C-alpha cells in the first residue's frame, strides 16, 4: 500500500510552462497564441513516475498479482482511482465555490423579474391608454377656480395636461423596459459565466481521468509483460481504468430548473 501512494503523487497539477533539454541547453516552450493554456495539454509521464510504476508492476508480478485488471485488483490501481476521484472532487468543490456569488445574484434576479414584468405591463397599458386623443368631455372639464375662464383656455390647459401625463407614462414604460432588459442581460451573462466555469471544471476533470488512465496503462503493460497469467490478462484488457465520476459526464454540474427570462 505504501508503494501505491508514491506512484499516485504524480497526478497533474496546473503548470504554466515546461522546460526541455536540447543539446545540453535548456529551452522553454511557450504557446504562440494565448488561446490555449499549456495546462490543458496532455500531461507527460516523466521517468521517475514511470520507473516507480515499472518497479511496482515488477513487485506485484512476483507476488502473483493480479487475478484480473480491474481497478480493485492491486494497491496501485486502487490508489490511482482514489487519487483521481479526489482530484475531480476538489475541482467540483472549487467550481461550487467560484459560482456561489453568481448563484446568489441569479436568485436575486429571479425574485426581481416578476415585479418588473408586472410594472412594465402596467406602464404599457397606461401609456397605450394615454396615447389616444382626449375626448370632448375631458377637454371641456373645468377644475376648481376655472369657472370664469374662456373655453379656449380651458381646452388648451386640458390638452397640455393630457400630453404631460402621456409623456410621463411613456417615460415610465421606457424606464421599466430598460431595467427589465438590463436584468435579463445580466442574467444571461451570469448563466454564460456559470456554464463556462462548469465546462472548465469538467475539462480539468477529464484531464485527471485521462492522466490516471495513462498511468494505469503504463503499470498494466509492465505488469502483464512476464506475468504467469499473461494470456488471460491480455484477453481481459480494458482501455479505461474505471468510469469517471458521474458529474464529469453530466451536462450540468449543478442542474437548475430555473427558466431564463425572455425579453418582454
């Protein structure tokens, strides 16, 4: 069991660069463009890790291990699965931590949207009602203190009052529409950011899975090379170590039944 723990320490970490030797000189390879991070490239298995895997396979072969090639046949394979799942779970935990503030804001937007939609409906109805020309009864209506004024002046006053109310209702409608559009835009941006972070977490988890599969393949090849049950083991060979965690294959890390709002 102690042997497996040394081998498993080679699961990938997020490195920003790598150095290679060329004729005694150390050269650093860098991306020509900034579109892809070097940490997203397939990780190499360096010779110390490969040597430990070969040594573990040689010792396990002498002990008559394994009877099969499943993930629970040797301490090394069990340890690889445990470390892989632990790395994937840490990535999932980091995702939940990163999107917590976005989820809080999305919940606030969900609570604000119904009231804004009702306000927009009311202001739209009021603006539509006031957009019609005033009736003759409205134009001749006299308020307190206006009984001695000419009819033409009363008509002008009612027209100005009606126009002022219509302008205010239209401004309220435009303001409600603007605030609703702003909230919907913010909601769409937060949803996109949340989905991008989920895709990143899933991509890194896939990289951990591929790394563990690569380590397991190196160990298995060395294990079956001179194993007494070599023929049976080769017939039972499987490419993958074991299925990855379920959330890695899911469409969403945090399923949401919330429906994104559409423009009113």
